[in-house]
């Protein structure tokens, strides 16, 4: 589950944590659940450090031809094809995460904007 949904994400004071469905201003744009890449599954939350450019902790799965399945707060589901993300590098640690640059950072920006808003 998106760690901005019902949680209290740390380090993201300018980004919105949603504790009630009625608090979500754009429910068609905010994911609730997402396919997660199997090597980063470590808890029930899908962490995205919105506001930290290029920062990724939990990695989207690429099970659907380079795309991840997502369910959104308004109830619809969709696939999102990542343009440059690829798989995490060998030894990737989802607790410490990584800061991606270049074209990969654009995909991380998309991920962060699906997670929350500021």
C-alpha cells in the first residue's frame, strides 16, 4: 500500500499524507496499491520518498512488459509503463534506497507524483 495512504511518512513534510479518503484532492491520480518488484518487498508499504529528487526505496514491478499494475483511490486500476526505470541493480537495498539520476529519475518523479501531492 502507498505509504502516504493512512500512514505517517517521515521526511516528507511538504507532501500530503492521506488519512481519510475525503482528504485526497485528486483520487484519480493517487495510487493505493502497486505491483512491487519481488526483491524490494520488505513490509506492507510501498515507500516513495516524494520530494527527494530521484530517491527510490521500493521498486515497481515490471511484470507487464515493463509496466506496473496500480489501483487508484477512485477505484480504477491501470498499468503504467516505466520508460527508463528497469530493474534494481544487484545488491539494491530498499531500506537505504538509491538516488537515481538522468532518465531514470524522470520515472521516479512520476512514481512520487502518483504517491502524493504538495
